[in-house]
């Protein structure tokens, strides 16, 4: 029984972190990576995800070194339907730039690197109402057996809008105001706590900094509290191109609170990238499950009687009769 209990704890944690369903019993965060899950947080759930970071970039050709500190943040809200999520996300960064050529000089600036509002909707969920995903309490092998159905991913679409201020030092010259952003997110949940997420993004559409990004994230739950991940992030545009690698982990402090950390690096020197982030996720859970039974009989439209209340009334009546009988016996 002890081993069975431990297994169930692992199963619950892996399901909650990787979103087998929209609403989960414990917090479902996109951190510590930067990819976005195909699933929402659930209706009437407000969730905050944020983390400070340190970033060092050295550009060998421009003989330039950037030392930056910043914070990335996300606010998520499940609205109306389980499949729909509204979110606001952004990154604010302060950078100290030093040129290491013959005439050394410095520059310092800060602004929002990104500020986006959008909506994500789950268009396909292969796990919805699936009897196969229920754990087998009598067979460890059955729960760890590969399922071909797991190769079919959940799919969501995202539509949003960026806002860039005029003369933003983190964007290309002339990029300002609003610009569209679209994304397709897929997610596969495999046995053993493995999860694979893919994001395909077209950002700042119609501007001089329009780019295409892909993010591939593989996550593994270690036990009921710890999860680790690895991530590949590709960026392609005329303004900036890179292939970033991230890895790290997260710790489930409580059902509504998670801590995380991650490292970011790349393999080139134009510029070279090394970043460290620490973050946290917290949710305000106002979710209520929908009632399936509307309390009416489908045959005559009359309201059903609550069997439990009816049984309780019978029980109370029986107890009253017994007490009266005992009192009569006592009087005799």
C-alpha cells in the first residue's frame, strides 16, 4: 500500500504540472521554460508567474559586452470555457553595455523587451473523457505501458498583440506601437511523467523585426515535488537569430505555489549568451466544477427528490421513534 500511495502521488504531480486536463488540483505553470502549454489554467483561476534573471552577452565582432538584469512576468486567467485562457506577459530589462574596442565607453538603458496581451484556445484535446488515462490501481505495468494514443498531441492556438514603445533599444529601428503575434502549441503526455511541448510562433508580424520562433521542451517529473526540463529555442529574423538551450527544474512548494530555476546558453559568439533565472508561480483558485445533474427528471420535467435528504429524513424519523419508545419503556 505504501508503494501504491507513492506512485499515485507521482502520477498526480506529473498530471498537474503537464496538464492532462484544463483545471488541475495543483498549480499548472509554464515555468521554468519559456514554452507555452497547450492547456489553460481552468475557469475562474487567476495565476501569476514571474522571475528575475541575470543575462550576460558578449559579441566578439562588435567587441561589445552586455550585462543585464530583468524580470519576466505572466498573468493568466481562465474565462468562460475550460479551453479558453486570457493572458498578459512581458519582460522588462535593464542593460549596461560596454564597448571593449580601442575607445572604451559605456551605455545604460532599460525598457520592455516584450509586452503582449493575448488569448489561447484549446482546439483539440485527445485526453478529454478518455477512460484509458485513468490509472490502474492494480497493475504497475499497465500504468507504465506505452500507449500509441500518446503520440497524438493536444493542440491550441494563440492570437495576441505586442506593444513596443518608440525608440525602444531592444527592438529594430522604427518598430513601435502594436503588432500581431500568433502561435500554435502542441503537447504530448507520455507515461512515466514525460511531457513534450512544441511552440511555433510568428511574432511582430508586419514589422522590420518580424521573426519566426520554435520552442521544444521536454519535461520529466522525478517525484511528487520535483520536475526537471530541457529546452531548445530557435529564433530567426533579419534583426536577430539564435539557437538557445535551457535546462533547469521546479519544486512544488504547495498545491498553489511553485518555485523554479533555469540556465540559458548558446553555442555562438555573436553574441554568446549565458543567463540564470529564478522564478515562482502562484495561483488564486476560484474554480468550481460544473454540475452535470440539473436536478430535474427527464420524463415529466418534475424536480427530482434528493435521495440523500430523503434517506436522512427517514433516518431521523426512525431515531425519533426509537427515542419515544425508550422514554415509554422508562416510564413503565
